[in-house]
C-alpha cells in the first residue's frame, strides 16, 4: 500500500462541464488560428498551453495539450517572463509533466469529450493519454510513493496504448481507475474540451 494512508474513495471530481461559460478565440499570440479561452461567470478563465506555440511547432506532435488557469497564466508572465508573443523555446510548456516540475501544486484539469451513444453512461469520456499523465502528478501532489504504483501504471499504459489514434474511457471507468490508484478526485477538474 502507498505511504499515503488516507482513503480517497469517497472524493468526487470537480465538474465544470455544467457551468455557464463563454468560449472565445483571440487572434493575438503566435497561433494564426487564435487562442481559445473559456471564461466562466465568476471571471475565471481557462486556456491551453497551445497558445504559446507556433503552428509549425504544434505539427511536430512533440507538445502535449494541457489546460492553464488564471493563476498559471499569471505565473508564466511574472515568474517565467513569457507572453504568447514570445518566440523563444518554452520547454516547461511542452507537457503538463514538464510544467509541474516548476509549478508543483498546479490545479489539474482534464478535458471531457462527448460521443454519440445510445448508452448515456458512454457519452461523457476522457482521453486515456491525459489520464496516464495526470496520475503520477497527482500521486506526487498527495505525497504518495509513486514507485509503488509503477506496475499498475504500466498495466494501463499497455492496455490503452494506441498508434495514431486517441483512445478514451467513460467517466465510470475513469473514476474506477482513480480509485484503484487511491487518487483524491477533488484535485481534478473536468472541463469541456477547448
């Protein structure tokens, strides 16, 4: 068992998918297609790390999508002295794993995608690639011994491995996997895909 003796089975995900929000695209920055943001009625804004990269950089597929909130954006501007217009290398923005090396207690967001299905429990889904990335990050935030979970993590990496296609799981499976790792689900916010 993990050194983290607290049981997180009864915790729940923070779900922003039902919140009222406005999606906007701005043309500023290096992305000619614009930067997409969600602004909620409480003033909170969410965007992605993709807004900091040129389209050519994104096409290399070496950059993994993750969500930034207001506090992350402020930290990037003030601590890392970057803006979306900067053309310099931004290795800490290439993945959530890289980002949390500098900002350990970052709030974790995961995108929800919807599919058409006759079964309502299958409609809401999350990408397994993102699930596999957030698990070790949250285990570290919980001060769990990550090495104790390596075999289970490898099991899911093999089970969910796909070439050139995004694989997703339903929310019930997502919750079950998080419980298997004894993840505090309250540390994860589910958002609509931006």
